[in-house]
C-alpha cells in the first residue's frame, strides 16, 4: 500500500535530495510531509511533488506517518527517533546517533539488506564515506576475504551541507576577484586548498570522520575486528566523494578477477579503462546512483593478495538520500 512519508530536515541538502529520490524511484507515496525548523515553517518549497508548505516539526504529527526520513542532527535524532519508531513509523536516521548501537541495524541495502529483518523500526543510515566504500568493499570481501584495508578520502564540500557548497562557490569567486576569503563552514579556506580534517580529532589522533569509516565498515561487513585505517580530507569539489582504497585479501586476487566481481556488483559502475582516460571522477559520479570503481591494480606492497582501487560516489545520493530511500524500499 502507498505510504505516508515525512522528511524531517527537508530544507537541507540531504532532505531535499530525499524528496527528489523518493519521486525519481517512484516510491509509493500517498502523502508527503516536509518538516523543518520553526524558522522555515510556512515557507513553500518547490520540488518534484510540487510546491509544498514546510511544517514545523511536531512529534505528535510526525508519528502519524508510515515512513520518517530524518536528515537532522544527532541530538535531534536522539530526542525523537525512538519515540517515532515505537509509534510504528519506519524511521531511517541519517545522523550518527544510533549507528553503533548493537541492536539498531546499520544498512547499505546492496551489502547487508538481511540486517533489516529482525531489526526494529529504527534503522541507521551510514556515514557517506562508509556507504560509498562498502559498495565496492562488500563484493570484494565476499569473493576474496578482506584482511586489512587502508582508505584515503577526497571529500566534497556537500558533506558539510548546502552551506559547504555555498562556501566553496562564494569563496572561490572572492579569491579570483582578489576579495578577502573568509571561511565559516570549514576551519580553513577551501578554494585552491584541501583540509586534512573532517570532524573532531579523537584521542588516537584520528578524526571522528575517519573512525566512523572504521566502525561502520566493520558493522556493515560483519567483520568485527577488521583492521581499517582511514585518512579523511576535504577538497574543493561540490558533491561526490572520492576514495583511494588499498585492500589486503585472505584469498589471492587479480585485477581481472576483481573486475569480474565488481562488474556484476549491485550499485557499482565499473569505470576502469585507464588507457582511454576512463576512471572514476567526482564530476562524473555526481548525480549518479551508482558508485564508480576503477584504477584497479595489484598493490605493490601486498602483491597477489592485494589491490588498489579508486571509487567515486555522489555524497548526497548513495552517501545519504538514495541509501535512506533504498532502506525504506526494503519494507515494501
Ligand atoms: C562529510 N561525512 O563529508 C560527512 C558528512 N556526513 O563531512
């Protein structure tokens, strides 16, 4: 039966994309409610379902929806998500509030859709960097077994929301016009720069973003102790995250065997013809559902038990909105 769907945080970059993805994938929507802060309430937002009036979030009202997509802060999610789920709504939370709770599924449908069964009505949507990586890592793990993983990321400004993309654009223009470049979203100027810090530093010297990739990959791939080290870097691109990934495998692996596996993998677009300049790039991955995977080669350190690859995925789509809607589709 068609569902009543609420998008909470509907004015943000992820919230808007959720509305577009629901429509583009023909999710059976009988009614859509857009919820936002008091400040936005009453304003009209244009989208694929027409011009809709934004409503101030009211837990009692949102409880009446069948599916609730949360694109809100972790604190907001902590306050409301469990109550909404106990009222019967399928709640998919894009924040990190519940990702590490053992009894709450963390799902990338191509990889661990089975975790949806037996879980409650609250499901966590992974960090964007993790979601994009596991689309490639999952099938490689199934075929060859992952022993160790090293990830270096090149993350788009969309990871910091619409404000992040706006800061890239405005400050690039200012820089080229010789005007002062001021940063407020990012800790340092982003135009013509890169910033090897995303989120807060932890005691072990890694950032929270980097540790999210370790913790969440372990949970989604169900390899509790997988050694995974990540360096996360913000770069001046709009909306697709890129990642250089090195794997050491349990079984021997060749680039050809890996290509064969990835060519058949759901959510992957094998993009690997380097001689013709074909490899994953953020400009091409932006706006696409699939994660581009290429530059597949034998890793010189791990030899016949190791591979290098490069992946690009749209941060707002597979990294957030698309994955959330795909989770909702598991309940249809
Ligand atoms: C980022 N991973 O790219 C974050 C967004 N969730 O900043």
